[in-house]
């Protein structure tokens, strides 16, 4: 199992399978239609089974804004935590990835990030809907603080 990937194509699912990775978990997708297609394709023999978080939960201008140019729905003044989670559920995600990242990026100042109260509310609401939540953090202090909210797991620190 590869539990933290960013899959873009059927070819990657095929490569995973032939390298002995039978299950792939995609943590942050750029295109929910493509993700749904990959999930359906992954049911075929000869491809890794694909699970996805869809878009990662984040605020405007946050990680991965510095490395991606595609539009991503964010939690903001017009999209609440609940609406954002409900939209991911409507996209048939398998889990939710939350991004809390307050570290510098190659010497650049930290980007905006989700506040702790939003992360707490998101985890609680997603879990009430039966959705697994994992959190990307940028340090031990963040990880310890967020562990109090009882996410299902962490994907970085």
C-alpha cells in the first residue's frame, strides 16, 4: 500500500500494480472528475486500487498554492467547513486530508493556513458523517496540538 500519493493517470495505477503496490491512496487531487474516473478504472485487473481524498482542506493561498496553478475549492468566507465537507462527500471521496502548514517553504515566509478551530470543527463534522480524516502538519507542535482533536491519522509532520 502507498498511503500518500498524488496520482494523475491510469498509467500510474498500472505502474503501482506492477511494482507490487496493490492499493494507492491519493491525498490531494486537482480534478475531482479525473479522480472519480481513476477510482472506477482501478477496479480493473492489473491496476492498483485507488482511494482518494479529493481536494485537501485548506484556505486560499495556502499549501499547495506555491506549486500548483489549478483552481481548488477552499474553506473561506463563502465556503464553510460543513459546506466544504459536504461537497467532498458529494464527490464520493474516501477520506479527507486537512492541511495545516505553517512552515517556511524553501526560505519563503509561511503561507496562510487553516486555523486550529476550523481543523477541530472539520474533523468533528467529517467524522460525524463517517469520513476518515488525516492531517498534514509541518511540525511536532502542530501535530501534538491537532492530536487533541482526534483525527484518524497524520500524513506529514
